[in-house]
C-alpha cells in the first residue's frame, strides 16, 4: 500500500513535469507562429516612441498566452541580452504600461500589459499638466523670439486645450 502510494505520487509528479514542459513547448510554438505579427505590432509601438526592445517586449506580452510572460520567456524568445530585456521591463513598468505578479508558491514574476492607464483620467491629466508646466518653464527661461518660441507656445496651447477638453471627452466616451 505504501509502495503503491509512493509510485502513484511519483507518477503524478512526473505527469506534472511533463504537463509543464508541454505547456512551455506549446507556448513557444504558439509564439513562434506569431513572430511576424509581434514584429509588426512592435513596429507600431516603436513608431510611437518606444525603444525597439521595449516595443517587442510589449508586443510579445500582448499576444502571449494569458497575456503575461516571465523574464525567462522573454529572454528565450528574443535574441538580445538579459540586460536589454531588463531595461525594457523597467522602462515599461515605470511608464505604467507593464505590471507584474507572482503566482502563489513561485518566485517567478509574470509581466502583463497594463492598458487602462491610457483611460485613467487622473493619469492623463497629470501628464498634460506636466507637459504644460515644462513648456511654460522653457518659455520663461528662453529669451529668443524665434521659430522655436512659436512652436512651444503652440504646444502649450494644445495641452491647455487638452486639459480643458479631456474630462468631457472621457465622460462622453463612457456614455457610449
């Protein structure tokens, strides 16, 4: 009885190892099929100002099973240094585009895309204020009356407009 229970426990443990390995293989094969799609999506993020590695990491996570990936998943998939992946994760986390969780009983962190930051009114208003204040400070310090001054004033005007209109824009969007 004790021997049979040990054998069953060993069998269950072996099945669990096989399941985990198969999940990893399935995930890799699935993501490999999406490689060009991930690259295309990353190019959009890169054109919006993200670094190439941050763009690819974010695109990967958007397509990943369960919308999350471990550091190991990312380093295995991309042919870049661990440092580059780490820097991309830090940057994406800093700007609010990436969050992380740990699963119970595991030390691995799972990184997931944070999309709602774009829809957070306070977050966006803070960004608009920061940009407006920065532009205002630049204008105060610059003495030249040149083309750049006109561009700075135009940008300030835009951010003032955005601060005024964004709350109503969000309310209108929420109603639809």
